C-alpha cells in the first residue's frame, strides 16, 4: 500500500509542476488578446491573417486582430484591431500585413506617422499596404528578368 501512496504523491507533484509551467508560459508568451480601443483598416488582400493575430509596432506587440470580414460594397477585406490604450496612433499611421518568416504567421505591422492628431477609438487607418505572397514576389522577379515589359 505504501508504494501506491508514493506514486500518487509523485504524480500530483508532476501535475503541479506542469501547471506552474503552463501558467508561467501563458503569462510571458504574450499570447493573450490585447484589450484596448478598436480601429480598422481595409486591405485588398490579407493573405491568411486571422482573428487573434498580432498587431506590432517595431516588432513589439501592441494589439490584436479582432475580426476580418469582406466589405460587400468595395469587396475589400476589413480588419478590426484592438490597440493597447497607452498607445496613441498618429492619424497618418500606415498598416501593412507582414509575415514572421517564410512559413510564419501573419501579423499587422504599423508604421507610425508624424501627424499631431491621433486616431480616435473606432477610427480607420487610411494608408495600407496589401500582403505580397512569396508567389507574387517570385512571379514579379521572373517577369522582370525575362523582359516581360516588351
């Protein structure tokens, strides 16, 4: 009977250590959604950007993608984001869709401008750059290399 008690205690200790590890990893990995004020931006192509993707400035996470949907009148992709309340974005901020590497996740990269006025909650980023896939870039290089402008 003593052996079963030792195994039970060791199993409980392993589960406790695993629980502490998961808690630590969750709190330090910045995987939580950022809550703050909501803004939006329109893109022609989002290239696999999904709900929960990061919004970054200079590589630092400052927000989270809340939703992506199609505008039925312009047929553009509308991306709604939540930005951390301590970040005030200038009105001339530019949004682009970037990738975390060749096969990495997509995220919104914000390049702040110099405007003296700021985007209000519910505001819209007017300057955007669409996602360019690897296939698009390779096709453009081949087109230029073969003299496709003839």
